[in-house]
């Protein structure tokens, strides 16, 4: 979303153009030589340049009006193209040029002047979040390009939503709450999915009689259908640790995965809630609908400072965890507090699945040599630098083992852990759990 | 608003190269009659001409190309980039103008030749202006009268230069001084 402010009057700083400065140089140099060397032909050499500078003294506006507007819709997603509209007023007779000096994570494209007098400055936001687009640099030129006026205006702020990860197949629990929805449940009901045939009993609807089965068995047989239920999904987004390169860090991947999972389940008319596990624990209770999608995105995007401090929270909030909910955890699993919370969730009987977004390791340092190479160097050449490298390599191996142990312990508890690299669709790592219903105890 | 475009026209760029070379040659030749300092000034003028052409070419190449953030550049590339940026910031055309005029003044008085050099320099500046702004030649149509008046003043100055010393060249010198003050006034920040 790009917000636009009211039209504003901005002061212009005027100065001679590059062309005019060269003419001035020629004129002054020629005249000075004419005076100093007493050679009047140099004054004649300077005369045309001097005359060409005369129009530079024409009137120039001290301020101009700058109107900004958003050229696209109210939503902006990572990588999506948006446009800022700029109109300069009060500068009749001057050529105007507008350039966008892009801020970090904003890629500006060349602007064009439309027939309606509005400059269109396209840009792309390369990372989610609320961030300034940059600065608009306006340059005004007179007819002969002898003077140029400059002014800078802050461009609007962009609200960029994370690019949701693709997820088309969904993990569905075997036992669903008794709320109408779109997932076929195990119990018979009024859905559309055929589940079996049973004997007719008085009171059944006659239109559901299965005549071929009735003919075969000799008694009236009835088609039965699976009930369709909605699922309650709670996304636990762990942004307490942010490691890796900006743009593809664990927090970036967690936010994109959470947005993708939320959008996918909301599209299936499920009830979706979100727990943000960052510096503070904030949550939205499960609900369905488009407004819930907006609420989830706003919670992801903004850090309002409310919520409980994560170190003051001993358990995940019960209000955000209705019984029978599927808990989808998006986490790099670097927080032991979260790992303990997952164990507790499992003990409470929640069906939980973890999407592991840890895609980077601690750097050991530039010029890392392998352990084998270090051994070949032997003790004599083992300098302090190599010792430090070896210790760092050892620490990394210990770290890897710790991470493997955390994942192994979660799997032993019955919490599947799948790894997502941030590039592919989420369907790929979740495939083993989307083919059939996930068993839960609720 | 459409008279100036963002493109660099090749004919104007070629004219810049030709006129810069012509100005240096016109000011330098003949070298045998020039003062002792003419050779170093000629070298400086040639360097400035090359610098201005390279600066223009750099602007043409850099137009529309995205410049990577410096922090991401390797050290050697970053140093080269900074050196090029520093070189490109030098006002080569102004230095060329001064060097050519100094070279011309190191020669004996030759009024017609000097005014011709002035026209070449003016052509160079206008061609450079057209090449940088991407404007077409017809944008200068409105300035033709001023250029013609300037050329007429040049012809008058040639006449003054041909006069023997003391025969009216004194008041012409005074006029030149007043004009220098006006030019300095125009050069003040506006």
C-alpha cells in the first residue's frame, strides 16, 4: 500500500546549469585575457557566450507545488511493481524531471511523463515490511537550460506484504470439529463426497436410495456421504531469532511461510489463527474470512509493542489454541523456549507440524581450511590462526549435532519436522502429510 | 517538455569530438611562433579535450545503467569505480576552454584567428550541450540572433585589434572590463 499526502509547496534551489557555467568560464576567461593582455579580439571571443547568458536572468519561481498520489492498488506484495504519481505545478515554462532516489530494498525504474501531466515512477519493493520508498529529486530547467532548480521531496511510505509461499495441498486432521466447512470428515453427514452404502431405515431421504445396490441385495440400500467440516489451524510463527542473509533470513522465510499457510487455509474456508513468537508473544484467535487474512497480515507486518514479553511467558496462550486445532509451526528451532512449548503442546494432544526454515549455519571465517588439511599441516605449523579455525569448525560441528538432536527429539515426540528452503512450494516438504489425514487425539 | 529527451544523439557527440580537436589545433598552430610555455599548455589542452570526450562517453554509457551499491563491489573494482567517479567530477570542458585560450594568448596577435577560435569554442559548447541533453539542433533556433550579435561584436573586436595601439583600443578595454563584471555577476549563485 502506498499512502499519498496532500499537495505541498516545496522551495526550489536555483543555480546555473552546467552549460551556463561553461559559457561563464568562456566569457570571463576571454574578457580577463582581453584586459590583461590588452588584446581586444579576446573580448570579441567572449561576446557570444556573454550574450547567450542573458536569458539566465529571467524570473524563476521560489516554490513549486508537488502533488503525490499512489498509482496502484492499496496492496503491495514483495516483488510486485507499484507506481508513484508526481505532479509539479507552478513551474510553467520550465522543463521538469523527476527521479526516484530509491531507499534500501526498493528498486526504482525510470519514470515517464504521462499525457495527463503526471510523472509515473515505477518501483518494486524487494522485501516485506513498512519502509520509505526513497526521495524524489525534482529538477527544473529553463527553456535554454541555463539555470536549473532542484528540490527534494520524501516519497511516500510503502506497506509491502510478504510474498506468501505457495501451498495448494493442505494438511487435514482425521478428527475435525463440528463446524461446517469444506474438508470431508470421517463421520457421515450431508456433504458431497460419497462414503458408502447402508440399509435404508424409515425417515431416510428416498432420493439417496442406491438402486443398483438395492437390486443386488434385495433390500433398500442408501448412499451415505461424508460430513464436511472446517478445520481450525493455528500458525505459530517464530521470529525470535533472525539469522542468515537479509531478504532470505529465517525471519523472512518464517513470515512468507506463515503468510502462505494462512492464505491457503483461509481460502479453504478454515478458521486460522496466528501466534507471533518474537520479542513479544502476540496472537490472533482463529477466525475465517477475508478480514482475518488482513488481520493476520497486519500482525505479521507491524510490531506494535503490545503482547507479553517472550521471557515472561511460560506457556503458549490457551485462548489462541482451541481444542482440536492443527498447529503449524514455522521456526528455525533456535529457541529452546519454543522447543519446550512444542513439547507441551504435544502433551496437551495438539496435532503439530513444524516447518523448519533454518537455511544457514554459523560462519567459521574466511579462508577456512578443511579438517584433513589441518591434520596434514601437523602440530609444528599449527599456528594460532589455524587453532582458532579448528576450534570454530569443532564448534560448528557441535552446533549441527545440537540442531539434529532437537529435530530428532521432536520427531520422537510425534511432531513431524519438514525443511523448507524458501524457494520451492510448501507442497513439496508437506507432501507426506497432505496425502492422507493426519491423526489427532482430539 | 518534449524538446529535451534522455537519449544522447550520436551526431552531437561526434561534433563534440571534432570541435574539441579543432579548437586545440586552431589554438596551437603554428607552434613555431608561440612563446616558450606553449608546449606544456598544448599538452594540458589535449588532456582536457580527451578528458571532456571521455566524460561525455562515460555519461552516455552510464545512462540508464543501474549502478551497484559500492559496498557490494570487490575492492579493486570499488577503487576503480571511485577513481572514475573522481575523474568524471573534474570540469574538463572548463579546463579545456581556459587551456585553449591560454594557448592562443601565447601566440602573437592574430585577431581573425582568435575570433574564429571563439566560434569553434562556442560550437563545441553548444554541441556538448546538445549531446548531454539529447536535444535537437532546432532548440538553438531561438538563440541564433544572440549568436549573430555575438559574432558581430567579435568582428568589431577584430577591427579594434587591428587598430594600432592607442587608437581607440583604450575604450574597448574599458568596455571589456565592464562586460567582465557583468559576466561575473551572472556567474554568481542565483
